């Protein structure tokens, strides 16, 4: 389930008593999942909380984190019996695994020790373009795939030391864009089309403060783009390098 900014309490996950109709309970898919998991203890259940640090996990996960630690039941409401079919408490299911994905940037929150103490953390930074499964599957782009692959590999190697590199979604979008443009116009200038899509899809994520790694990433990327004749991208990366030199930081959005 996707996390939304502004989850300040557990109600987004566990539901809540309707404030306008006290005999009804607002359920959530996560609550239904928890109840089903607790009723089927021999079956494994997995919940994936996507972009979990768009809000603060220690706030909206507070009762769940406590139940993990103590083994106590999750309290849903204070009525003696079921309310609108929802029991007052639900045993925390030991057969439930919760996976949370995080991105660390200016739009997200750090992960507190309260969460980290109850979790195992796995980093996914390294991307090997040779393992991309969909090379050769686009009808038109396939003819120019060597050129595309060479460019993306060079940019990946340039940006990775500064942790500004990209993953499969970007490769998908670049190839899809190339394929669709070339289907509409088989005589299109491949270099110009590639210049457009790299400018639109990869360059906007180039941002950072002055550091040797960031300087080197911009320098190497500019050279890779220059050698391949991508004038618009070269001009933009030069702008970023100039901003870095004069202000100590660089952003695509000036």
C-alpha cells in the first residue's frame, strides 16, 4: 500500500471509529489484511508499505511497532464487544512480515531508531545494465539499441559514484520513448531523439552541493554527452557545472 504525506497517526492503517456515527468503524485494506493474517496463523502474509518515509513511520506505525516488541494485541477501539464487525483488539500476527521501501531525498523523513531497532535494512544502489531483461524487445529501438545502451552505460558509470544513477524504470522509459517516436517517424534523427529523452528523463535528477564526487559526475557526464553529439544535454550539464562553481550547489530547476 502507498503511504501518503500527512499520516500522523495509526488511523490510516488500522482505521477508526466514525466520528459522525459512533456505531460504525471506518475499515482499511491493511486492517482487513491484519485480521485475516491473525485468523490464519499457519499461512505467511506479507505487506509492502511503499515509500514509507513520506510520513513518519514511528507515528503511523506506533501501535504495530509496540505489538512487535511486546506481543500484545492491537487495540482498535474501546467498546466491550465488536463495533460494526470490528473486534476491540486483534492479536498481532507473528506470521506477518512487513516490508517498507524508502527513498532518501528532500521530500522524505529520516528513519528513527525506534523503527530501525525492529527492522533489517537492505540497500539497493548497484545497478548492472547488462542484467536488464528487456534489451532487444522494442521493435524500432532495437535497431539503435547499441547506441542507446552505450550511452546509458556511460551515464550510469559517471553518475553512480555520486549516487545519482538510475534504475530499470528510467531504462524502460528511454526505450519506450525511442520506440514510439521511431514508429511514428522512421527517419527521425536518433541522436536528436535520444538527446530529448535523456534531457527529460535523466538530467532533472542531477542535483547536489559542491563535492569532489558531484563535480566529477557532472564533468564525466558532460564529456559522454558531448562525444555522442547531444547538444541540448551538454548545454544543460554545463549550466549545472557553472552553477556549482558560482553558488556551491546545482539544481536542474534554477
